C-alpha cells in the first residue's frame, strides 16, 4: 500500500493542522507540563507561569478537541476535604 506523500509546505497538507496546534506557544508549554502525568487545572496554571485562566481553558479545549489531551475526572482524596 502506498503511503501518502506529506509536504508541510503545501497548504492543503494535513500535517499543517498538527503544526498549527503544536506551534502555539501555550500548547507547547501545556503539553510539556503534562508529560510527567496528569495535573489538576490549578496545578497546571501554576506550572505554566503567566498563562491566564481564559487562555489555559481555551488551550486545553483545543488540545482536547484535537485529541492531544484527554480530560479525566478526579475524585477528591480525604486530605483535600480536611478529613
């Protein structure tokens, strides 16, 4: 089977979408911060110093939409409830 020929210099090449996503400043920092494992939103905001809550939310939504990150529900542990 012939593999498709990828040419990122061609505006119609699907690789352009990947480059657009990972070339974004905040996306690179968020993905880098998540390489060590999952983080809560507040932990991620502290790790990626300088990102606003709005920009972090938009970045995470875009990365989730593109399948680069997945949201997970986290049950609070007993120490966070003061028990």
